[in-house]
């Protein structure tokens, strides 16, 4: 919010300085001095204001580059977590491919991210199948028996 307000304030200063510069009697100064004064009084606050607004807008967008890619990624994560809940907290790439629009590479990338964030843990069967376990989903049955942290 500070970037937004600061950006707007600097742009307003820049506009007011431009109005003052245009209305002022700077005709007695050389062209070089007028251009330099214009850059200092209008250009710097304007550039600073635009930079702050751009930073605010960039922070407001979903992380991870483009908004569409980030939204797709979040949708895939949601699909995987919901599928894991239906499958008892354990899931394989093959199950994700069968029940979603993801291909194997996309599913593996999403699993890597979920493992990196601690939401899933990889396990291996005796036959070499990688199974992703979602510990929080496995514990969801216990949520109705929860109690205050101070009672523990």
C-alpha cells in the first residue's frame, strides 16, 4: 500500500511541477538550462512514481511469473490435493494423469514443488513405484478431536 500511495504522490508532484514549469516565465534561461530543470523537477519524480506503481502492481499479481501460468499451477496443485484426499492421502503420478488434464512432466513438477514446500513426502514401494504421501491429509480424520494448544 505504501508503494501505491508513494507512487501516486510522486506522480502528482511531477504533474504539478510540469504545470508550474509551463506557466512560469523560464523564457530568459537557455534551452539547456530549461531542459535540465524540466528533467530534475518533472522527470525524476515522475520516473520514481512510475517505478513505485510498477512495483506495487508486480507484487499484487500472483507469484511465479505470468498470471495465467501461476493460476494454472495453483489449479493443478488444488486438483492433486483433492485427488490425494479421495485416495486416502497417498498418490502416484499415474493416478494424477488418469484423473486430470496434466501430463506426466507437469504432474512430476507439481509434486516436486509440493515436496519442496513440505506438503507431500515421497516414498518408494518394493517394486520401485514412487508414492507421494500427504501427511496432513492422513491426519484429517483427527480434526474433530482437536483441542486448544493450551490444553495439551
